[in-house]
C-alpha cells in the first residue's frame, strides 16, 4: 500500500507531499488543473520513460519518492526483493530523479538500481489503468495469475511447478547422457586404443626419474670412469702417493712416540679410522667403476624407452610424469561410457515417469482452470452490464497446445477476450479499441479478482464517456475495491467522487508569470462544496449543495442530508495529511 508520496519540481508541481491511506481516494479539479500529473508521477515511479520535459521550468531536477507499506504486499514482491538482495522490512522506499539534461536515476531503499529493475518492482507495486494505460491485464502471465487467484488454484500451480522442475532436471541429465552416447562406438574404440597404449607402456610413477638419471649417467660414462680412476689412484692404488699409504706411514711414525708422550695417544685412533674410511671409499669406487663397464645396448634401450614415453605424453597433451594419472582418467571415462547405455535406459524411464506425473497434475489444473474461467466470465459479464457495456460479453479462453513442451505454470494458454457490443465477436483485450471501455472492464476484472494481497491500483478517468446511473455504479465498484485495499482514481464525475473514502482536490495557481499545481485533502464541508461545483458548474447553488450532501450520505449509508466521508468503512485509517510546502 502506498502510504507517502512526495513530488518536487515535476511538471507544474513545485513541491507536494501526501500521506495516503487505505480505501478509495479520488482526485478532482477543474479541467486542465493537472489531475493526471499524480498518475504521471506514479508511472515514473513504476519505471516509465522520462525526459527533460518533465522537469519544472527553471529547476535542475525533478524528484519523486514514495513509501510503500509491505504488510500485505504480494508474495511476488517479497520474493523479488529477496532475489535482488534488497532489504524487505515493513516499508519500501522508491525514488526516481530526472535531471534537466534528461538523465534518470532510480533507487530502492536508497540503493541505486537500473531503471529496468525499478520497472520490475513497479509492475508489482502499482497497477495503472486508464485511457491509455492498461498495464497488467493485457499481459498473458497476469491473466493467468488472475484466473488462478480467482479459482483458488495457487497451491495446485505450485505443485505443478515442482513437478515441472523435477521433469526438467531429468531431461537435462538425459540430454547430457545422450550427447555422450552419440558416436559412442567410435569413441569407445578410441578410448580402448589409447588405454591399451598406456597399459602396454607400463610406466611406473618413479620410473621416469630413474630413467632420466640413468640416461645422464650412461651419456657421461667416459668422464665418470676417468674421474673415478683418478680418485681411486689418489686414495689407494698409487703405491707411494696414495692417501692410504700416507696415513699408514703417519701411523708407523707415531706409534713409537706414544710411549714417550701419552698426549699423542688420542691421535692414533683417528688415523686408524681414517685408514679404514679410505679403504672403504676405495672399495666403493671400485664397485662403481665396474658398473660403468656395461653393454652399450643398455644406453640405446634407455633412450628408446624415454623417447616412447615423451611421444605418448605429447599425444595425450600431458606431462610425461602425468601419464599414469591420464591412464586412470581414460579408464574411468571408458567405464562410464560402457555403462552409459544402461544408465540412459534407466534415466529415460525416470523421465517418462516424471512427465506422466507432471501431465496428470497439469491436466487436473487445466480442468479446474476451465471451471474457474467459466465462473469468472459469468461474473465479469454481469458486471459489464452495469458499467455502460450492456450486451457486452467477457470470455476466458483456456487452450492447450499438445505439442508444446511442459511449462512451469502448466499446459494452458490463458487469454481474456471481450465483446463490448452485442453481436460483435469477442477479441483479445489488447485489441479492444475504446480506452474508456478498456478501463471499465479492468475495473470489473479487478473487483472480481481482488484478494487480500493487492497492489496500489490507479484508475485514470475510468468514467470517460459515461454518466448518470452508470457513473454511480462505477463509483460503487471502485469503493468496494478500495474497501479491500487501496485505489486512487482521477475523475470528473460527482457520482464517482461521492463514493470516495478520501478526496483530494487539484488546483492550478498562477500569478501571470509562473504556474503551479497544489493538492489539498478535503474536509467533509469542503467535499460538499467540491461536489456541488462538479454538479452545478461555475455557480454553486444551495440546491447543488443539498444534492451533494445527499450523494455523500447515500455513499456512506448515513441518513439523507447528513454529511459523511465514508472513512468508517475503511480499515486502519490514518490521520489526514496533504499539504504543499
């Protein structure tokens, strides 16, 4: 529900602030006073197009902000706010700023958002109906939602949606397996050949490192043998100049001296240990020298093995060290592909079962929609007879496309059709030519389908082209709709204005240089004067005032001659506040 509206420097409004309440609020005023400016402002809040021309002359920017109470907001809005990560407390603030350069900015709860997101929120928050604005009722999705809401089918629609998601998930998995199964035989042959190559190679995880080390050793066998022989000679084999001989001579020289000075005693074990280490090192070098005396064929064998490994690594586009892991991947892929036919058969059975379950629920929903459509058509057709469309007929077409894929909302295509005149064939709502008829038809549909969760509905001159008793009936319908939510209506007929719970008068003021529009909420006495003006024209007579009082009393159910505003029939009234700063 719209609770607060502030407009600054918009069109010919310099600054207006309104506190709005539940029920039917009408806007009246002289022709050209700017009654529809409020509707234009709400259209901009709902994401409508804006240009520099909407900025009041001499101002830098136009700004429109509104506060919506979310206590009875549609579930659709709350879900949308969660999806957009916008805080959804008890109120939602919407703001639109249009600069004199034509640039526009939009905000939801002080969070800057693209105008497209503002439009999405506006389509849920505000429903505007008028001569040229017939927003939600012409959308196929809105028609389907209205019919489901009218028939109390929302829980069944949710079940159909769940069945559709289950079917869609199985379908996607089936398509994925079918894609993998395509050219299955050729792919199986390729995988088996690649796996056989890797298995024939029998590459162990540590083998590559060992082969690389052996290759380096074999390639440098000459240098290794030469260096080993030199070291062996220096350590042991040279009779006079080896390290072992030098240590032995040092031991022979020191042993006799130990008896002369005991301080030399600790040196002897050290030299004896060095002699032993030198002999052990020499033996290791001898053994290593023998390993270098290998067949030259071994070097060729190692190089062939490494070349085979590198070639296979290039073929599989992996590092040589990753070939064992690649073999495991190919084995798993081969196993999955060999099982794919069995898995696909089982998945197809599950898919068929899910489709049958979906169709059963969708058919049940379709049958109940058809019954609800007949009841809705009768209800709205009856209302049309009292709204200036005598002989008109409303139809709700529920059709199915047998070859169409399952949809989340069911298998039905919903279309509202209307014949405004006797003998004329029903046509789609979007093709109805008369704007006034279209607006009044919208009123009939909204009254029939109105629920506790309702948008702020705006009707711009829905009484165009009617008068007398029909105008009074239109006013009653608007009042009934307002009693369940919030309705704003621009009207020039006293029969409609008298049915309002709240009344705003639009006045255009000028000093010869500038022009501005003000909005004033009327008291009970002010309403009598305004209705008398609407009834009698320029000169307000006592008879016109008396007639105005009778109209207000009849609208509120008060005794004839009493003045009533009708606020006693509206839930949760707020103190009136409408002013221009």
